[in-house]
C-alpha cells in the first residue's frame, strides 16, 4: 500500500510535533519516540514508555525479526508533554 502525498505530509508533520516533545494525547505524557526514525518497525509515530533505566523497550521487525536499532537505546528527544492550550486573541 502506498501513501498519498497528503498522507505522507501529515505523517511528517506528526513526527515533527513528537520530536518537539508535544502530543495531544494525555496517555502519552512522559513517553518517548524511537530514535531509529523511519527504520523503526513501529513507524514514525511509534511511542514507547521508557524503562526504569531510561532506555527504550525492545521492539522488533515482526514477531521474531531483528531488533530495531533504537531498541534499548536512550531516547534522543524529550519526554512528551501535552501541547499548551492556545490562548484566544483579544
């Protein structure tokens, strides 16, 4: 299945927002994204709850595939936080 240009642009925009450390979903606050970027089997928007040692959990290409290059690595982006609410213009 091939993405349209519009889908690809939206995917890139969402990744940029995650890399900046912001999310719209309260459930993902404190989570991090994989530093492997496009090579991650979870895709550009894959988010993970860091382990107690601050590293990412194991994730693989398929059920028994090779580990992702970002697995067990320290995240390169800040933990996600909720996007600040926009203040209405006077």
